[in-house]
C-alpha cells in the first residue's frame, strides 16, 4: 500500500513539474512580445508603501509584487492595463496608455463587509449574507501544537464548542459541537466540507494549508446539505497556487514542549505510611515511589512543512509536504506522520474549461497510551517499580487487586496502529457563458462536476509478552491480537451556477446533484499462549488457545450506505439593500425505512440593509447595519447501517446428533418506519459596522427544535421479541444569543491594536420522549458511574428539563460514625442507607449557560503579539476524583483531601451526593503568541518570521479538581468524565516556530 502512495505522489509531482516548465516557457515567450518596461509605486492613503501588493498585466496575466519601497516593474503592451490588489485594500485597474512610470494609491476596504465567505456550493461577500455564518481567516486561527486541525477553532467562533480532554496526548482528537446538543443517539458532530467536498477529515489537514474556515451555524445555511447539516457545517478552504508567474517556496518548523500539570495532590509514601498503613502494616512495601513522575515525561512535538506554489492566472499549482513527530506526556503515547497535499488548476486559453485536481495522502504510525493516570492515583506509593529478580525486571503486583504496575504496562505492552489516509478529488468545469452571451460581463454561467474519494485504512496490533506480570500470575504465555478496518467514501457532485445583474437587480441561482456511497469492512483475530515472544502480534497462528475445540477467536464484517440528493438555491438582491435566499434539498438515504428514505429540506432567509435607507443618512457613525431572519429544516442520518432492516446474529452452539450447530436468530426488533431526525431552525441576526469600520460584529438569536429524535425506547414483550426498539421518539430544543464583535481600536504607521470578543448563551430543554406511536418514559438515567461499590447513575435526562442535570442525594452532613447523612424528599435528615431513588433531586447542571473568549492583537513595526482568553460560566462539575479518591473508606491510595477537607467522612463510601458538585466556572489565559517578521526581499529569501507561543498558562477557577476545561461539556453527560475517573493531565505548552518564505 505504501508503494501505491509513493507512486501516486511521484506521478503527480512529475505532472506538476512538466506543467511548471510549460508555465516558465510561456512566460519567456511573453517577454519577447512585450514592447516596454513599466515601473511604478504602490502606496496607501497615508503615503506609506504597500509591500507585497500584486501587480498583474490584464492582457498577459503576467505580473510581479511590490518590494520594500512599494515599487514594481513589469513588461506590458503599450495599451495594456494593470490590476493592483492587496489584502485589506480595494483592487484597482489602471490603464497604462503612454506612461512608463505609475503611482497607484490603494484605498482601504471594509474587510468585514467585503471579505469573501464560502457558503454551501458557492461564495458571497459578507455584506450579501442573510444567514449566520462565521468566517475565520488563517491569521486568526489558534497557534497550537495539535495534530487535529479542529483545535484551531477553539474559542474562535461563538456557539462552537471544541473540546479535547487530553490535548497533550497526540492521539487524542477534538470533538466539535455547534449550538448545543442536538441528538440522543445519532451523531452530534458537524459535517466537515474541505474545498467543497463533503465528508472531510480534520486530522488530514495541515494548518499551513488553511486559507480560512467558515462555519454554517443556522438552518438556512446548512439546510443545503440536507440530512448531514443538522449539527452545522464547517467549510475548510485550502490555499491554492499563486498567479503572479513566480515560484514561491515556504518552509516552516515548530517544536513544542508539553509539561504536565500535577493538579491532583496524591498522597506520597510518607503520607501513605502516616494514614493508610496504621490499620494494615502489611500494606507498607518499603519503597517510596512517585507514580505520577514515574509515568510522565516532557512531551516534545516536531512539525515541519515545505510548500511550493506558483503559476499564473491560467495554470497554477501548490504542493505541500509535512512531517510530524509527537510524544505524549506519558511514557508510551506517540505519533509519527508523513503527509502531503498537491493541487493543480488549469484554465484553457479561451477560458471555456477549467480542470483542477487535489490529492492528500497521509501515513500515520501511532502508539496508544493505556489508562495511565487512573492507575497512577490508585497505586500504593510504597510499592516499588522494579524488581531485579523478576523475569522482566519489574515488580510484580499481586493479582486481583485494584493496582497495577503501570510503568511495566507502558513499557512492555505494544498497542499501535498503522493508518493510511488518502483523499483525492478532480473537478472539470465549463464556463458556458461564452457559448451563449459572450458580450455580457455581468453574467456568469458555469457548470462543474467533481468526483472524490476518501479512504482510510487502520491496521491495529496489540501484544503483551509472557513475562508481563498479570500474564505470569494467570499462567498465560503472551497475548496478541490484530484487526484491520477499511472505510471508503465515494462522492460525485454536479453543480451549475448562474448569476446576472440587471441595473439594481442581482439574481444568482444554483442547481446540483450529489451521490455518496460509503463502504466499511474489516476483520480481526486474537490468540494467546505463544511459544515465543519474539514475533509479538505478527504470527497469531502459533498461539495455542485458538486451537482448542469450539474457539474461532476471529471476526469480520462489511456494511455500506448510500445517499442521493438533488438541490438548488436562488439569491436575489436589490441594490444590496433587500436580500432574499431560498434553497431546497431533496435527499434519500439507504439507512431509513422503506417508506421514509426520501425527504425535503427547505430553507428561506431575508435581509434588510437598513443603513442604505434615506432615513439613516443622518447617522454618520453607522457605516453598515443589516437585519436578517432565516428558517431552515435540516436532518440527521448519522446512525449505524441497516437499523431499519431485519438482521440476524449468532446466539451460541446447539448440539444435535453428535454435531455442534451455530444457532442464529433475529438481532433486534425491526422498525420499517425509521426516518431521520429533523431540525427546525430559526435565526434572527443583526450585522453592523460602526465608526468608519472600527467596530464590526453581529448579534444572533437562535431557536432550534430537533424532532423525531433517534434512540432506543422500551416496548412490551410480547408482541415484540426484544424489550427495546430503535425509533424516532422525542423532541429537543436549544435557544440562545450569540455575540461577535471586533474593535480596531488603534491603527497608526507603527502600532495597531484590535480585539475580538465572542460569546454565546445556551438554554437547552428536552421537550418530550413520546410521539403518536411510542409513549416513552418521562426520564431516563445516564452517566453510569464505575465501580467500586456500584454507585449508580449520576445524571438524568428528563422531559421539560435541561440536559446535564445531576440527580443525586442532597448532603446533610455525617453521623457520629462518619457516614453520610442526606435529606429525604420531605426535607428530613436520614442516614444514606435509608435513602431511596425518590429522595434524590436535581442538584446542579453540567452544561455551561455561557461560553466566551476574547483575543487581543497588537503589532509594533515588525513585532506582533496575540493574547487570548477563554472561559465558561453557569455550570457545575462533579469532582469525580474526590468522589473516588478523596474518601478514607476506599481501599486504594488517596488524595490528601481524604484527611483534610474530607476528614470528617471517615466511613462513608462513594455515594452519589451533591457534596462532590462544585461550580465549574473558569477563565483561562488560553495562549500568548509573540512574533517577529523580517521582510528581507533579498535574492534568495523574501521574509523570515520567528514566533513563540505559550498555551494553557493559567486557569482562574474555584473548582478544586483537575483543570475544568478538561471536563467535556459538549456531549450528553456534560461536566463529567462519562462515568469514569481516568483522565489525562492538562499541560503547559510552549511552541517555538520558524517560517521562511523564499
């Protein structure tokens, strides 16, 4: 497989080199035809030179860029024209006439209003939008050492929650949630669209390739994606080849250091002897081990990227290659990646056809960490790590206990994955206008077909040798397993766009067809009792366990799904003052019942630019003011395949006539009425620009109702075969306000200062569990807490209540024995042993009511500084580590809180009470970046940028457990660790980076 990747990349690079040679040859031929050299200077309205402005000869498509003094020189025909452009300034076209020396003054443009925003199957200027779409440019993304590009968005967009509970683990990826929880059992994450191709993977994107990210938050914007748009859409727009006739080379390197934060005060050996061995002297094993330090290291990540870009207006290319190597802060987790991206675009001489192709391969080798830090807390600090008399040199923990030699496990166990990713797409577009109306410059008619494929192969291997302590204790001579998973998604999309302007009227229309087919398959096998440890998991057949009669110890699977869509959209505006958009998607999914495979997803939005009305002329401080409203219906089909069909499974063996027969039978209740969830989304928004564009931003109020929620519901037996059925039952509602404000406070020749504030509220309610067919219960319990002592469920989802409610006993103190006292349902104090489920109550909620961030940007000459803050408020966290390790009654090692803050609880066990619920509000200094740019414009080097970034500097909070930002708050069990106690420490992160442009 690796050879296929190499041959494919080599072939593509060869094509690019040949095309590049052709570009240079054509450029040389143009020089012969030019009649004279044209020189000039480009300045801004203050008279300062504009460095790096693009100067292109309209007739020949050749060009140059301005130097440190704003000067340029090009070859052009005598009656030619020059187009001068630069980010943040209005593009100008200048006639050369008989002049040989030009002076061009660029005017600043309102970037917030004129920046191009990508929408579904098209683009538009921000001032033309009638939907809630957030645009984040590359320069505004986080500087963070993560191999998952989704973390670049953390804290950058209102109502977009990006969470990674183990950022210092290179194999941990983030989860994204837009505008709150939207489902029970179907997918909660948004659709990822990369360069117009749906179904992308954020882990296969190099941050250096990102031009911008657009987030479609409301239903009107995301309804164009039908059943995949219910949770919002994230459009990732990648950089394309340059068009100035030059070859641009960029090299970037960054090294990151992750230092783990020791946030839990675990008892050391001295404290353990003082408190824990008094009643059991035999538990003192004589050593002094800091298990946290024993499994923790300084995590170091290296990231290197090399980019080539070049071409002209007709043919351009961009090739990026990167290498990443990352170590986690625990002893085993690491990740090594080799990736590339190649893109090429060519337009025929007459402009009739455009062809483009992209290919993005990536090879990943990773080692996954075990449940490290849960074991660290539990382990007896008087137990040693090493024992020179054991077979492998590690101290062998007794079997059956709660503790384990986690250092041995991290060093002896192998648990790795080889991953191969390949994304490619090719587009053929035709500009139909020259065939019908070539003389109309205000009309566009284009049609394009895109074919794409996303493929990921994962080959996992796991092995523990015969000398591993638990294997020795159980008499097993090594264990091993291997499994292989392959997922392929094929897409075909045909889109035709039309636009025309007739005086004050502009009409744009789009129609399209989409076909998606996905296949998943895989197999696995395991075995143990090997004659040798030498081959690890590479010779499963040599194990003896699978040779026993009746044991197969292997599995395989294959499933597929299909999605077909027809869609269209119409935009109309009059003088960019009155705006209207309507879209409709008709879509069918193979995942649903026979009579419910097809559905319609309409959307409508309107906008009114109030600032253009005559009655607003007196408000000179208002540059732009627009109010908008939209409504859209979206769907959710992210469930398993074949849920609506009758499927069978094996139930064991039956002996008949001396032979064993595998018994098969139905695996579930069949529901032929299964259909997708529907989201009914409304949004009212206000966009504004004030004080000559110094203050820009938007307000949004959204109302989002999800109906026909997919999930398992209880049914009677009989007539049903099973007690549950997968059905559409339930309604969920989210409402909230969003605020996005950017203030360009200071802008002088040498110094600028601006800041951006984003914030959002969220009011969530589970409306109903029932419909006209199924009458569900009024609530169901969730977040089952792990043993010991079978604590039960921590949270409850209930009709009319907010998701994330803690449903616990109410703490009333302790009795003389140090055991829990609680309040019963009448308010009387009773022992916890007498408590019933009826005595429990809603005692808090883990879902934040407000999330926000603020980013400050400073520049002084060639220096730049960014300071970002992020926080959340109005929610509670269950201190899970205090619950399991802060009580004297527990048998493992403890936190020091067991004998300080919780010293009065001497016999009480880990019973779920609100004693462990604490305010989770926090404000953190998220990151600080300081950079320096040297604009050299030398023969071989254009510019050099050096930067340093410090992430996760400090968190202001009253919460007494681990960093509250490591608690996931964007799932169905917010404010918890999902029922467990294992965690991955947060880390202070420092990045040193270098970027060189040639």
